[in-house]
C-alpha cells in the first residue's frame, strides 16, 4: 500500500524515467506521479515500469504557466497519498531562439520558470518531512571543463526577454539556465528556513549522460556526431548512464541517508561546492523577484 507521493517532471524518458524506476524499486510505500507534457508517452512509461497501481500520469507543459497551474489543481484533486518529494528534472536545450506560451525565452522558461511556478504552487501540498530536488548540471560552473560555453547571468529579465541582437547560442542559454537552477534551489532553501519547516532542498548534477536526449534539437549532422562520440565519452569522469544517475537522483529524493540535508549541491552521490556565482545572493534575489513577477503577470 502506498502512503507517500513523489512527483517527477519529465519522467517518461531518460533520467526522469530511470529515477521513477528506482523510486518504485527501492520502496513499496511510494506512489510516483509522472509529470509529463505528453500523457500518451507517460502511459507508455508506466507500462514499461511495470507497477501501474503505484503510478499516475498528470499532464504538465512547463512552457505554459497556465498548464503548470492546471497540474497543481489536478494533483490536489487526484486523491493521492500525501506529497513528500518533488523532483524537478525536465529540461531542454535548443539551438534556435524560441519562446514559451507566455512569451518567455524557451530555455529559461522551461528549465527554470516552469519549475519555479510548479514548486511554489505545490508548497502548500508538500508534507513534512519533504524534499525538493532540482536537477542542475556541472555546466553551470565555468571552473569545470565541460566543453560548453560559460553561463552569462546579467539579470533574469534579460534571460526571459533577450534583446533582438543577443547571442542565440542555445548551449549558453542552457548553461545559464542550469545556473538559475542552483540559484533557485539555494534561495528556496533560505526562504524555507534552511529546513526549519521540515522541507529540504538540494541541487543535483547528474553528469554527462550521452543517452539523455538533450541533443534532440540539434541539427541532423550534429545528432549524428553526438551518437558516434557519445559512447566514447563514458571513460571520462562524471559521465554516466541514465540508469546510474537516475538511481542517485532517486536517493536524494527519498533515501534516509539524506534526511535533513538541505542547501547542498551534489555531483552524483558526492557533495561538492557549486560555482562561485551560484552563491551570489543578489543574483538569487533578482531571479526570485523576477520569477514572481513573471508568473503573476501571466495570470493578469
């Protein structure tokens, strides 16, 4: 019998699917909500996971703040066991400039703003002890060699509404959105009293996962190159399969070993320091204030 619920965004494939699989395998008391954009793919994922009685699919399109609010309403009405964990996993990387239904740059909108609205909307439903895990990336840290452009955080306003002559480098927008993920996790932890309310917040770097699907928006030629070189990268440090990283992500969400751990950043199972910029409270406050304004204006 399930007694606790965990929500995993983007749980129909890749890291999210493997996280859901491990959650189901490690403890029979958990009910897993697959928060996915395409319910048909979510239903297929449940069939693959093999525990339909312990899974639910609720649609959410993180590129639409209205859809995120609909998700929160649907979850509250679903009659599921109390919510004790939220895993903010879904993400994308684009190569062209795109915008969400709310007119916000797509990478920032999905990777950060959609999750901001989701988590803040779920806080009243999150029971203590509860955990929030935000999937970030080592690419947020310019001191690490990742082969990706360094993040460029000027202001959240600039990220949401880039100037017409701004760089269209989708990879830099991705790394900057991952910095936003860490800034958000730390600021949320501060606002929740650093665990005083019984809710903990951690950020997680799953490492490079060649099979994750993040390159799906690349050109055909670049996808071919990625398919060829991806498997070769597994000999390098912090290059993992989605199964390995999914197991580690699930542990942060529910394993007793991480009880009470909050405001921390993990590279796999190892706690490390995140980038210097990620501890910049002025940047975090700017990101929070702007995110609040953006979600409020979407309801006007």
